[in-house]
C-alpha cells in the first residue's frame, strides 16, 4: 500500500532529483547527474597480496553525495544508481569469472542503529544487474571498530585487527569472491578482509569499491 501511495504521490508531485533538484525526469537521480559521474580507468588501483583492488570512480561532488545519501540519509533508492555505476565499470574489466558478491559487513550494533547495511542494499542491486549471487553469510564484523575517516593508515589497520570473522563453510566453492565497498581511502578494510580470507586458505578474491578518495 505504501509503495502504491508513493507512486501516486510521485505522479502528482514529481520527484525531484536528489542532486540537481530538477523534476523533469521524475527520478531520484536524473540521467544528467548520473552521466556526470566519472569512471576510473579499468585497471587495479592496487594489488594487495595478489588480490586486485579496483575503484570504479572518484569520491567527489556527485559521487560523494550519492554515497553519503545512501549511507547516512536513508536515501535507499540511490543504491540502484551506485550499483549501476559499479557494474558498468566492472564490465569494462572483462574478468570472465563467476562471482559471489560479498558486501563489507557492519557491526551488528551499528547496523541496528542505522536500520540497514548500505552496502547490502548496493550488493542486492548489483546482483540484480549482473545476475551474480549475493552471499552475506561468509564474513561478519565482530568488532565494533571506530569510524575510519579520522585515522591514518596504521591506525586504521590497528582498528581493524581481528575485526572480521569468516565462516568458510558458507563459501560457494564454485564461485570466486567479489568483495564490494563504497569508498577506498587507504585500502585498510579490504586488506583486513583479504588477510582473514588468506588465513582460511581462500585466495580467489577480487575487490571493488565505488570510489577512491584520492
């Protein structure tokens, strides 16, 4: 009922683009604003212990507002556009592998406070677009880490030490693992997760962030 009410209201009061505030397309992200997103070159941002880490775009202007809108302002409908951007970039990589998509997990208390894991929303949309399998049961965040944005590289690594736990029995052995996150700053989150997978002798991993901070 709520969905139909929202559709009805959108028809009467045209939905404005969250970015440019115009309503001519009746979309939360109009095509002009989406097309303003900048794609990085289809190559690894870094390689960590044999794992390629890719960043689809740059964390600035529209991308910054897109990510923050989903993450902090409950603009869940924007998850589709972040996923679309990441998938369009991912296709350029031509990796030719079959993946299970693993969103970076939130600590249970933080997810309860926020009401959702923003990267799970993006991963769901990414899987709809790609036909890949979503797997949220492989890795859990078991440590309530501090926010990373105020920390330097070494502080981030210390903050994330023993933050993740892997349940190897939940891994589909027929599929490679694609870990996805929103922002790549120093790479500490990906590196910590990769280390945990390697401890379990799991090496068929690729990482993809929506944007790099630099």
